[in-house]
């Protein structure tokens, strides 16, 4: 039946642009596909295909390939020959790896759907998908995402629901065009500060993780939708705690002096610091105290400020206050804090 359909297409002088063979119980991709050089759209969804035939490499005009709900175990190497491909659907297979070189020729790919597979990791080569705007990896077994993923500067939608992620890299801040970020049902404890740099982010869903507090500046995101139900967020229940005086190390004292002089553009230090890369690296980790405005290295106390979510956010039903992290530099600043700022006691 499959071969008859293809022969009919080939008799049309090989100019057929769309072939749909969904749900035909196909076990092997027909090699006669190579006789359709003008093919633009190939749909082989809901079959029993476990391998891609070598002849698919001749389909250099192909723009859409749907191999969803088959038996593939890898993103095949043959993909690299499909240089015109824009949309690749590989959902519902048994994919646990990328073949070497699979990403090499996919410079025009804008959508990649790998939902419901068995991926535990992504290769560094994913950074070669320069045109990618939509990446969906829901329902896999990912335990981490490579920093190279954050080099996909055209990415607008990233779906990572139902995986095993415990953290998101700080480099997420480089996804400047990201508008939709879904992280439902993972094991994430902390969102990186880099997420606060995503000025185009409009939809964020982190429901069902283990997040207690959000990074500084989180409330400034221009979100339209924010969902965070089933996270153990800090709640406003003040308690009296014993306060301790400051005890700083010599490194902390020196670092604070250098950072605050550099902030004033001290000419001698600005020149001298260029000669000490290790020192530059150390002080680059400094924070600015929101109370006194001075820079510090070691956090004296982690605090939380409870902020009403912006009125234009569409939010989880029970979210009344957003706990936002505030880091302060000293006992003196703790005493100068506003009444809505609370220290966090780790019991």
C-alpha cells in the first residue's frame, strides 16, 4: 500500500511536494523517497519506524518532517543533510541520544519537538541550531541542560515540563528573545538571577517544583502569565531571632574596600586591577546592598521582601505575595531595613 502511494507520486514526474503516510503500520521508511527531490512536507506519524533510511539525505528541499509516535532511539545522523528543514517533529519515540553530527546541517530549523522521549542529556552541539525559535522537551528524563542551549539567541519558547531538572544555568540570561518558559514538575529549588534579565519573557510556569524564594528583581519582569502553585514558597510569619554583631575576614574587608573604590572609579585601583585576574574574578561575584548601596562579597544575611504581584500578571489563584530575595551586608543595615524586610532563619 505504501509503495503504491509513492509510485503514484513519482509518476507525477517527481514534483510531489507533500507525502502523508500517517498510521500505516510502516516498519521501514520507503527508499523510493529519493525519487521525490522536490518534496517539502513528509508526514510519517504513528507508525513503527525504528530507523531512518539513508535515502532521506537526498531530500534537501524538505521543510517539514514528522516522525512522531514511532520507535526511533536516537536523533539520526541523516538529519544533518536536510539543510532546508524548518520543522522537525520527533515526539513520542524512544529517543535517548543524538547521533554524532545530527545537528550539523540544521541551520534553518526553527521548531524541534522532542516531547515524550527518554533523553537524560542534550549534546553541546545543540548550540548549532542557530535559527531555532521553539524547543519542546516535555516528558523526558533530563537532569540538566547544557549552557550551550543558552546560546540559541533566537529562541522564543522553551518547554521543559516533566523532567528531572534540579537547576537552571545562570547563562539563561543570554536568551534575550525568550517569551515563554515552562518548567512544570521538575525538582528546581532556586531560579537563577539571570532569569530577571529576560525582558521579553511573558509566560513563566514553574508549578510543582521546590522553590521557596525568587531572585532579586524578579518582580520587575514584564510577565503576562505566571504560575507557581505547588511550590513551598516562604510565607509571611515573622519570628524574633537573636542578632549577632559583624565579624568579617580580612579578605572580606579588603574586597569591600576595593569594590567600593572601583565603584567610585578610583584611577589607581582601576589601572592596578587589570594586572590581577584572580582578584577581578573574585570581586566580580560581589553584590550591592539595597540598604546602604555599598558593595560586599560575603552575604551577612539573606532576607525576604513580600511583594504583591504586579496587577497585569495573570497568576496562580492563591498567590497573594511574591517572596523576593534581598541580600544585605551587615548588622547595621539590618537595623536600618524597612518594616517589610525580614531575615530568613534556616532551621
